[in-house]
C-alpha cells in the first residue's frame, strides 16, 4: 500500500473540498476492502466511518 496521504488543509475548507476528501477516503477504503478480502476489523471501521458521516450530514443539514 502506498502512502499518498496529504495532511488535510486547515478548517474552513470549501464544501467541495470536503466532499473530495470524503470521496477519496471512500475510494481508498474500498480498495483496502478488496485487498484484505473483507477483514472484519476493516469492515467495522468502514461501518463506523459511514455512521459518523451520516450523523455529520444530518447535523450540517445535508451540506456535506
């Protein structure tokens, strides 16, 4: 696995940039899911992130 991680920009990013970060994280997690053949810990981590994003979306009024 290559580490192409760039540190996130400071708070105050545009909503478009936030969506881009979420989409990139989703892409990377999906690739890991395939590579690790549904490792249980990875599945739990993905589920928790999806729940956190759902809560964040609700709290921001769907702005995410």
